[in-house]
């Protein structure tokens, strides 16, 4: 199938945003941004056998996740995702039906966020499929939830629960086994279909100031990024880090600490805000049914990330990263 | 080297546009578009052994071209390129120095157009390097140089000269040899370092209406796209298609017609405008020292692309595409 025929098949039937003047199919797409908003853009690539295994995930799940990890970056800026572009380098080992399924998985998620597909490219390659997604969003001009914004005395917070994605990965790779089907499927799904925290990001955008990261490389690694960019230290109350009931139920069988602190790919948001803003954030999150947990504090006299135990500070290193190679 | 260290090395030392609020290095980049302009965005991927050969092109040339082909898409919309994002999937066979050279090649071209690098991703992959570049530009809100805008009686035009890139590719692959060093190097460079026609695109944006494509897949293929999207026929005066003096000088040795009509990767602009606009376009191009040539006309009673010879119309098929596989 030639590229134009392929594009005509993946072309969305309708557009979500009237700001799209020219969609997929010409040399480039054209859109007209909302005038009161800044534009936010990011790109992320997923590679076969590095970020996903063909025999372990459906093409639909792979597509879903390729878009989800990018939306998560947009969420970590407090922005709304609006548009996406997709480029796929395709080896012979993938057939057309599988490629359409990848796009269908992305469209599933895109529809949830009313995102428009603006363009892309499909090319042949060697032995590994490579999916690159670009996402463009927008955020109010006065908002900047950067990792450099942490300040002394800030509350360190995290959305949702951590460690499920890593447990799911361990299941996927048959490194562990869990008999309970519901728990197994739930953990697998948390790995295959992470939920980008756009709503939480939008709430944080309403506050005066916040530092923010999405958790792609593990909690410890993301906290180190914030500490380094903000030139502060972060103290973590290990016991406060939230985990799901599913993970809790297998905590006696496995060493879940490494999943929770270093596992990564949870795509929750972690960041810091002032003590004064914390009450407002909790109220906003309760109203919106978003799980938000205080897990530590910022100390300007420290550098790095620490775990507090019996008033002792134990350094936590970066580690993180759970790719297949 | 870890990703953050890598990013710090490729991070531009200064920004060209004050509209960049957050550049490369956070979850996503933030920029604030000029309010009177539409945003234009495109993405294109280059794959080792499909779009370039490591042993035949320097990493710097490969980087240059990866960005150039994207700028060319922006030019084909009459827009100004402003920002770019780069994602690279890297096999073990490429070392760090070569990767920096790829970015250096892009920066060379980016500096010419005062483009800011807004972000990117670097990941490991199997056996082939994959470079994906996203470019964002802007164009006046009333301009839309789409391939669907051709009308009956339009002049068909092309910028620059055609066929050099394909001749360069034939040289690169040792399919042909040329003794004259200057001619050989010129043709090779036209293949390795195509010049995106941004200035010509900007002139076309000043006219009432134009259909426009950049020539990535060959003149015949691009004309077919315009004819199809506009539901018209295009008649080409084969003899008027401009070729360089370098290609002319070897025309007796090789069959240059296939390079000129089907070769592709010239990244010139081809399109159609009304007869009334043609005089104005020629005047604008003369003032700006841009080579612009009339090569045919649009006929609403035809469908497809034809070559005219002795008042006979001979259909020209699409073909095109000169990838290595």
C-alpha cells in the first residue's frame, strides 16, 4: 500500500478543533492557536524490544501507550493536549492490519481528549518498529509548571499510586507470577495503558506556583531532576508513598520497593507546591475525585533526594529506567 | 552517556525567538505564537539504509538533510520555519561523536533560518538509525497554498532546476561515474544538502491563490498529487523543465529524463497559479534572484498528467521514489 492510500485510511473522519485549518494529507498541517494561550509541544519515541515487545502487547495497546506517554508530558506542563502527529518506521515483520491497529489505539485515547491527528510519516526500516509521536497542547500564558520551580518548605506531592506499571512489566516478562486473575490483569493494564494525568495537571495550573514532572523514569529519578533543576534537597517519607490495593495485596510476596521508587512508567505527576497552596490543591483534587498524596518536603539546605527514617536521612540514588535493553 | 547529559550537550546556546518560553530540557517546550499568524507543523523521518547510507554521507550531512526535508514541507505551505524537535532511535553501530555531528548539521541549517530547537528524545534501537524531525512554522492567516487549489488555465511553475539530486544519488551509489570533479561534487551536494525553498514559498504566499507541493517524490508524482487533489489535468511542456548546467553537461552520457521527471528529492517547489498572477510572480522572483520557470498549464477537461509533443498528449505516470529499498 502506498503512503497516500495509508494516510487516507488513518485520516480522522472529523476534527475536534475548529482551529485546525488543514489537517493530515498536505505537506504540513495548519492550525490557528487560541490567542490567550501558550503553545506546548513535545516528542517521544517508542522502539520495539526497547519500549514494547510485539509478542506481549497488542498493536492497539502499543499505539495507545505511544500517545499516552506524550500526553503525560503535556500534562506535566499543566497544559491541555490538542493535536498530534505520528511517524512510524516499519520493518517487514509488521503487517498493514497491525499498523492500523496501532493508529486505532492512538485514536481511542485521542478521542477521550478530543485531540486531532495533524499529520505524520510512514517509512520502511530495518528490524525494529519505531513510533515517534509529537503532541501539541496549550496552556494559559501565565502558567509554567517547570521542574526548576521547587522552593524551600514546599510540600512534595504525587498523584495516583506508584509501582503498578513495574509490577505489570514483571508479569509481562514472566519474571513473576500472580494467581489472582483480576490483580494480574489490573497490573498488566497499568503497564500497557497508563492514564496520563491531564486533569491533575490542569488543577495544578490554577495554583500560584508548582514544580512538576511526570513519572516516566521512576519516582527517585524524577525527584532528583526537580531537586537538581531547583537547586534544593527533597526529603521523602517513604511510608507515605501511595500504592494501590492490588500492589499491596502482593507486597508480602515481592520486593515492591524497587517498583515503587525506581520502576517508572507510572505516568503519574510528581511535584512540589507551597504549604499554603497544599490545602487548596487537596480541595480541588477532592472536588474532582483525583487522588493526591503528600509524600515529603523540600529543604533548601540539602542537595539530592533523601528518605527519612527515625529522623535519619538516607540518600536515595537515581537509578530508574526499565527498558528492555 | 545518559539522556540529560546528551541534551545538555545539544542544547542551543541561545534562542532565536523571544516567543520561546521554555526550550529543550523540560517535559515539553512552550512557545507563544504570533497572534496574526497560523501555525504550520509537519514531521518527517529518515531511516538508515532507506534514506541515507552511513558509509556514503557524513553525519553532518545526514543531520542537515533530515531538517532540510522538513523545512521544505513548511516552505510548500508558504510558511516561515520557526522551531524544530528531534527524535533519534540509535543502534549500537553509531557512536556519540557521530550523533553530535548529526545535531551539528541540523544546527547549521537551523541557524540560517533562525530556528530554535525545542526538544526531542533519544532512545536505543535495533540495527538502523531513525531520525524523526518535527518542524513548526507560521504563515499569515489568509494564506493556504494547498495542492487542491489548481484551476483551469493556471500556469504550472517550478523553482530552481530538477534532476541534480537523482544524478547525485546515482554517483553516491557508484551507478554512474563523472570525471569532472566540480560537476561530480556539485551533483553530490545537491543530493546531500538540498536547499529548502522558503523564500520562494514566502513570495507565493503574497499572491491571490496558488497550489503548491515540494518535490520530494519526483516532479511527475507531485504533479499527479496536485492534479488529483484539484480534480484537473496538467499538461507539461517537457522541453521547458529547467535543468542545471552541470546536468546539461552530462546529458549526452546518461538518460537524464528519469532523473528530471521521476527522480525526486530535489526539494524545489512546484505548483500552479493564475495567468494574471504569473507576471507578478516572475517580477517578485526576479527581484529576489529566485529561478522560477513556467513548465505547463492546467486543463480542467483532462484528468492526470500529460506531456505535450507535436500537439499530442502523452500520459506521464507517477512512478517516483528513489529510496534505497
